C-alpha cells in the first residue's frame, strides 16, 4: 500500500471534479503534482504542491486554488483536517484509520512491501567496478562496486529489468605492462634474482602467476623474444587477475551477469572488420566522422589534442564542447573510439537505458560519452553516469598504511577481512556517492549509535528478541507475520507507535523516488531513522511500563504491538537486502 500514491490519485480526482464544475480548465496537466510528507511533522501527515504548480494553468492564485482543493480533500474518508499553508501548500492530517491498513499490508506482503513496478520491466544496463585487470582491487574500487551493486538492487526492486555488467579493460598498454611484470615473476620462479624497475607492477600478487607460467611453459619462454612470449603471458596474467577480482567482489557478495572484454572490440576474426571498424563505417555513412584538425585548446590542455589532420567524431552535434579524435597518430583507435563501440554494442543488445559508475577522475569524460551514445543509437538510448568520489581510509582518524601484498595501495580484501562485508557495504553507501567519504576502520566496528550499520542491524536483532520474548510469554503465539494482520491495530495510538507507522508508510514512496534518482544512500538514511524510532520506543517502554511491547495481562494490545514489531523488522530486512547487508536475528 503506497499511501502517497493513493493520495496523489485523490488529488487528481479532486482536480478532475473541479474541472467538471468549471472551476479549473478540464484536463489540467498534473505531472508535477506530488504528495509527500511535510517538512515539519507537526503540520500533518501528507502535503501536496498541487495548487502551487497548477495555479497558472488554472488562472487562479495558488491560495485560492488550494482552498477549492482543500474542500474536496476534506471530504475524503480518513482525513481529519486539511490546512492551507503559506502561499498555497496543502497539508492533510489523517484520523488514524490508515495506519492499520499500512501495517496490515506490510504483514501480508512481507519483504515485498514497497516493491514497485515503476520501471515497467524496462531493460537497463548498470556497468560498475570495471577495474583494470592489473592487480587486486583497492579500497577506491570498493565504493563504486558497492554503490553500483546497491543501485542495481534498488532498480530491480523498483521494477526495472537490470543487467549488471563489468567491462574488462584487457586491451592497451596497461595489460602489456602487466605481462612484463608477470614475466619477471616467471623468471624469479625459475630461480633468478629480479629487480622490478619503475613503471612495472611491484606487488607480490604476481608471484603465483609466475609459478603458473613455469608449470605451463617450463623454461621455454626464456629463449623467445618479447613479441612471442608477451601474448601468452598476458592472457594467463589477465585470467589470473580477473579470477582474483571475482573473488574480491564475491567477498562483498557482488556478482555480475556479464563480463565484456575490450579485446573483442578490436578483434578481426578471419580478417573481417572489427566491432570498432563497423561502428566507424556506420558513423561515416551518417556524416558523423570526418577528417580535420582541432583548434588548439583554450585554458587547460586537452589530453587528446594533436595538431594534425585526424579522424574526428562530430561530438559537438550532440552537446559536447569539441569534436573528438577516434584514431591516434599511429593508426590505432583511441580509447574513446572503443568506448563508443562498447556502448553501441550495449544498445544492440537491447539496452536503451545505460548507467555507468565511474571514479571522480573521469568527470571530464562524461559529456563526450553521453554525446557518443546519443549519436551511436540515433537518439534512442541514454547514458547516465554516476561519479564516485574518493575514499579516505583511516584508523582512529589516522591514514592507513599501504598494503604489502599490493605494493602501493590498500586492497579491498584487506578491508573486508578486517571489518566484515556488512560494515563495508553499509558505510560505503551511507554518504552520497559524489561526496568524499572518510572510512574509519575503528569507527565501523563500534557498537554505538554513531555506527550506523551496527545501529540498524541492532534494531532488527532487537525486534527479533522482542518476538522471541513474546513467544515465551504466550505459548500459542503465531510465528508468521501475516498471522498478525488481523490484530487490533487501531489500538496503536501512542505517538511513538504512530510515528513508526508513518515511517513505514513512507517506504514505498522512498523506493519509487530513490531508484530513478540513482540515490541508494537515501535508503541507508531511511533505515537509520526507522531503527532510531524503534530503539526510541523500546527505551520509552523501559521508563513507562504501559508502553512496553509485551503486556502479559493485555493479549490484544500485545498482539497489536507485536504486529508493529514484525512490520519494522520486515522493512529493515527488506532495505538491508537491497543494500546487500544481512539482517541478523542476534548481535554477537
């Protein structure tokens, strides 16, 4: 039951009635009308901007239109009071009859309460992590991984058909550097003493790769020139790095449906045109590729500018600042050409909606890729890019030292092994993705209100504890939440109980807003507020015995309060599941 969607329908019905009466023009556009909680809870349970956004179209002052609408809304069953505030906001106070309906819906629907069909089953591709396969994942990758996974879960819960994708950057100079680094470890495994020069990867994670090369090739690679051994070493090293990355992601319970290799974009089996070749042919046929010169950049230097005749994409036709090179001076394709081909491939696979999760250092690349997707799909597809800011890893406020295994950074696995998957996932999503995040290893394992993941998980464990204690007090107590849907829920009239019901009623609206806005952090904030309300009500019961959840000489009231506890536990479990965090029944 989405209470806010229900009243949005009531507002539209009231406007339609005013249209039939000639008060407003018939068929006014209600697309911008919203019903939401008022900013100040003392103003009521619901608020709508209808009069504010429709006054001009209706040819009335906002407050005059609000008064007309208020009269219609006041006549609805369950509405206790309607107030017009300020220039024309309408606030509604419910009489309490709706809260039992909300709780009953949660108890019957269980963890599916709040699940939406807003996405309409539309395919959407969410590409995230996509770390270069040159070593273990570091803590910087962790934030994009968790954000992308939580966003994919949220979109799926809100009705989109989500594909989780990882783009393997297995073409280009960085994987050749990986191969040369692995070759040194191969020579080391054969007994040589090696020195790793500047520019190669120093971490000892390549030691097992060197040993694997010895197992497969023995000493035969030593006598071959680089152009012969490099492809073989590169393939084995990339496979080993991707196995390591998959293992690191699995430690965070992150699993992608699709792994797409960049090398396939460049491949020319049997001499046929590659995927990038075919893309350029298509763009040329539409006069979107030409040979020309770029003007010298103004201000900051442009990384891909060269003063020469070159193959350019008409990016400015699609909103970019300048046209972009597609080929380097040596005839090889630019990264941008490969990225266009990759996103065109996504479109060819049926994705008109795409979301990419990138690091903050790629911010300057966004506009050109959005232009490219628009061009490659002939305007049919859209690309949204979410940038994840840096993570500052601390311990008791001090920066954490580098990982010996990785050589020059702290690995994701080091962090997960130290503080646990749940702490990492919740805290990585507990701040908006475009803000820098301080992750303190000491703080995230504290058992206090200041540690959000503990506080939310403890609320679920507390709810389970209440239910276990109730089972001891009442031998015939039902166990299934749905069995409590028929409890005397109208008896839940204490302000704390009503406050919990209000928060629960907001869950479906939160899902439908956070998913298209690509803001899973809203869910983390909401769960903290819900947990705080449950803990607050439990503490009130310690001081005021008549507010305790279990009243042994009042079975009816106890059943109603247990229904509320079940509902809170279901919402917390549902929200944590979307964030990829466990909902424990006990805290150890």
